[in-house]
């Protein structure tokens, strides 16, 4: 891990050093200074020294400074003052001795040279420091964004892990009641359950699926529920889809349908009904579920179960433009869902 971190630090300086070199060379061209080839070589020689010094300063020395080691930290700062002044001048003279650095101003005194080099080194520290801070800030924001996405995905998976078994448990209860009564409809219910299980195992792992796939699961679930009731149960399921291939998180709509049966129709004695309407136009999804209840509005306080509460949280994580409203009435319950499918996160 340390080696990988060091490689990332080197990558920053691999492009930062050439940028700093080009800035100084272009600055000399703009100012109209002569001796361009020799000046470019001089800049390259000086930048090599400053790059090594700045790398050591920002990546090793500054992070190690602390008030607890005040004396040591003070000595380190004094060392860098020498490195960026007299040390820099010694590096320049070494270049002159090796015939790498060309003296372009023969009238400058040694104090003038040291002063000019010190100013040059300070400007490099400022430029390196500012750019390094900006790059690290951008990386930190990207890491925070990635962490937020991973956290949200983990929460979505957790919500699905709660909702899917809850939905499956209720479906198995329906089949159990048929099997207990030795109903001839039990084999058909098991076949429909197998379709639902196949969908839950192989299709719900993807973030989105075609909305027509969810429609098939809703149809199978409704058919399973109808097996438990006689002809007095009235069910209407209408849909108007502009694009049946429109992407939708799998099993997002099923909690509202399940809620209509488990907490509505199952508690209704007279004329039970479920009306379901799904419409998708211009990427706006409207899903309305109306069902009968066993109580009047006064005694029908809204208490969200695990299916509705999980659905509400999933919507918060998946979309920025949506609304989920539940309206209890006299022996009727209405759940309305609106989603701008283009507002997915």
C-alpha cells in the first residue's frame, strides 16, 4: 500500500515539473529575453534541483512537522531556508563548473544571484504548493463521492435483502394456505412462484431492468393472490407505457401491490377490490394503487410497514424528483407514486 501511495505521488510531479518548466520558459519568451536555447537548458538545470527539493519538502518534511518536536521542526525549516538560498546557488555554480549552466548576466554580484535564486525558489514552492493542494482537494472530493456511491449501493442492497425475503415470505404463505386446504390450484401457484423466484435470482442483481419485466412479475403476483379469493374479489390492472423497455429498478413497484393485498383486501369482508394503474409518458412514471380496507378513515391511521418504508428510502437513494403519497379514506386506501425517471442519481 505504501508503495502504491508513493507511485501516485510521483505521478503528480511527473506532470507538475514539466508544467513549471514550461511556465518559466514561456515567461522568458514573453519578456523578450535573448539566448533562448541556453536559457532553456539553464531552466531545466534549476528545475531539477527545485523539483527534488519541493518533493522532499511537501511529501516528507512538512507532514512530519509537529509542535511536540518543536526543536527538530525548527532545524528542518532552517535546513530548507539554506536549501532554497545558498544551496540553490551552489547548485547553479555546479552547473557552471560542469558547463551545463550558461552565465547570461556577467555583471550580477553574488548577493544579487543568491537573492534572485531565492525568489525563484520561493515562487516554485508557492506554485507547487497551490497546484498540489488543488489536485489533492479534487482527489479528496472524488474519493468522497465514490465512498458515498458505494455507501448508497450497500444500503440499497440491504433494503433489497429485506424487501425480497419479505415479499417471498408473503407469497409462500399464500401457497401454504392453498396446500393446507388441499386445493387443486396449489400446483399452478407453485409454477407462478417459480417464475417469481427465477426473476428474483437472475434479474434483480442489475441496477435497472426493463419495466415490462416488472409487469410480468406483478401479473404473476396478482394471479397468486387471486387464487386465495373467490369471485367477489375485483382486480383491475391497467397500464399505458410509452416505452416498455424503459429502465426501472427491479421490484420497485411490487411493495405497493403487495401492501394492497396484505393490509387491504385481506381485511375487507364486503366487495374487496384492487385497482392498479401504471402510466409512463415522457419519462414520467405514475403508479396508483387503490384498494378496499376493513375500516373507515377515522380508524385507518397510516402506519407504514417494512415494504412502504423501504420503498420510500430506495426512492430517496435512486431519484431526486419523485413523490410517494398514501391517502386513507372510508374503506379505501390509495397509494400514489410519481417518478421522474430522468432524475435518477
